[in-house]
C-alpha cells in the first residue's frame, strides 16, 4: 500500500460512487470456510447448481482464483425496502416477489461502480485489480465478514449492524497490500427467528442451508417441476423468498435504499397472478427487461405463478390456469393441472382430464393428472 493511500480515502471515494458499506480483508479465507463448502457439496445441498462444484477450489481460496491478489476490498450497497416483505404473503391472489428483484438487476449497476472505483485506485495508487459481483467463484459473505461489513447469520446470509439483512455485495481484488479491518463478530446470540420462520425447513442446523428445500432455490434455480412436498409451502411466492431475512431483529437499523434503481416498481409490489399467468414469451421479456427475473425464463416463471394460483383459494383464477393446459411447454401444463386440482372439485377435474389426457404426451404432465 502506498504511503499516500489511506483506507479513509478509499472509503470516501466508494461512498461518493454510491457504495454504503466498505471493508478490507486479506486475499485469503479461514480454513473453516472451505470446509463448510466441501461439506455442503458432499451432502448434495447445492442441488442443480453444479457450477458450485466445478470451481470449488477457487471459491474456497481467493488466491487460487488470482494468485497475485494481496487484498480484497469488500463493498455493499443497501437495498432496504420501504415496507415489510412479509405483508405480501397475505395477498393470496397477488404475487410475492423477493425484494431484490422488484426493480433493476443489481449485477450491472454494482459492477459499473466497482470498475469506477478500481480505475480510481489504479490511477492514483497503481497495482492491478479484478472486480467481481456474485457470478464468479468468490465467497462474498465470508470475505465480507473478514472485512468487518457484517457476519453470516444462522440463515447463512450476511447481516449488518448498520443495514440489517439488505446488502448487495461486490468485491475488488487487488495486488496492493492494504491493511485489513477487524472481522465482524457474530451477533445472532440466542435468536433463531430466521430458522423458525422458514416455510420448508431448509436449515438442517444453525448456519447450515439445504438449498434443495429453499424456496429461493426452487423458484429461481430449479429447472423441473416444483417438488410436490414444497408446493403448498410456496404460498404466493413466485420469485425468491425473503422470510428469513425479513424477521431478523437487526433490521431495526435498516433504512430505505438511497438507490432508486432498487426501489420497488409499483407493478411488481403485488402483481395479480392472473395477469402474470397470461404472459407469453415476448410479454415476459418486455415486462422484465433489465430485471433479474428475466434469467428464469418465461416457462419457469409461469410454473411458479401457477403454483401460487393453486394456493390462492380463488376459484376465479382457475380460468387462468385452464388457459395454460394447451401451453407449448410441458412444465407449464403440469403446473396448470396441479393448480386446477387445488381449485376445482373432483367432477370438474374429471371432465378436464377426459378432454386433455389423450393429448398429453409428456410424462411429467401426465403424472400431474394422476397426482
């Protein structure tokens, strides 16, 4: 680290560029972080996220990702909401969308800011840099803990004393030697609100997550039909789940994000399930342009909407589900059948089955008629 460079200068520049939290860590991780990842993968708790396996060594050790790295600047952007995310769960005919996905995709916005800060660092103090936002094999949460930004709570997510559960993370790896900040201590104490509220019991133990049971994983990453055992628990959550974040007592220190790109779009606060189910591929792309939701694709998204329709207890929404029995995608057709079985009586289901069973060629959709 050059004699003229202070961490306060970096912090000041980062805050000017729109970052809310800044911390400094060595380009290394405690052995325990790698051991936890190895156990997580060995138990298959990553589900279909095979990319976690392919670069596990780099994920466990920052210098395995970039040998020349000496320091890591960890940065956070507050995306605190203006209302309680749990309130949307009671509006059963509307969709509950995770707070982070109610407006712009954070990846590009934060990456641009990281690049600006990295350029400033090089121009003023030399060295080399690499910037990362979520998509590289970087363990952001342990690094953020080491950098003093927060700690990993019992739900495995980062918690901040200043921003509660609502921080997007990014990192700058640099060849500069920058003195590290003190790691943040664990302040969860005896609280286990996050474990108790989980609708699918996705936490085998405190500080452990089985992603295969997590609604965020199932609604975003999982490719096939939603496993039957988790469909009722989904309620009206169609993209992600904020339950374990929303109940954290440290949110009493949270504040509304100053970044307007992360403020909820009005049409995504509690959109009607019927309108969302009617989206074709083009309308889906248009509605979610620039949104992280776009990554799931229309078919998986509508699959989720149909599960929510089945949980809505609103028979009027049966028409939206019935309209998708002829959909081109078997995943959608299967979810539509399940939704109708929740909303209609046995006689109506039998009539629909007689009409469609001879046309259905896909095994998964056929299984839904027999469910």
